[in-house]
C-alpha cells in the first residue's frame, strides 16, 4: 500500500473515531510531534492530550485515547478533509 497519510504531521487535523458510534467524528489538530509521541488539541475546544504513537497492521500511525478495549482512536489515515 502506497498511502501518503502514514504519519501524523503538525498542523493537520484528524478525525477521532469511536467503535460504538460511527457518526461521531470530532476533529483534533496535531500541535506537537516527537519521534515517539504526538500532542493533539480539539478543534474549537481547549482539550489537549499527548499519547505515544503506535503502528497499525498497515504501518500507519495510530493513537488510542485510553487503554480500554472500546477506547476512541485517531489513525493517520483519518485526515480531515
């Protein structure tokens, strides 16, 4: 797969996805980036969080908001349009 959206980039906005609600897609902007972590800020909001970056099965970066099984996540392929 030759997808250019494999890493989180500063200034880009991404959709957070929820397993239990496919219609809920809040937007988050990448505000800070290190090789191992990424910081997001909610669009039109003050909520920020920093999480460690992991890779999915297609070698794209993914961040889980929490550690429980149904936790929302942000995948680098979910670039906001």
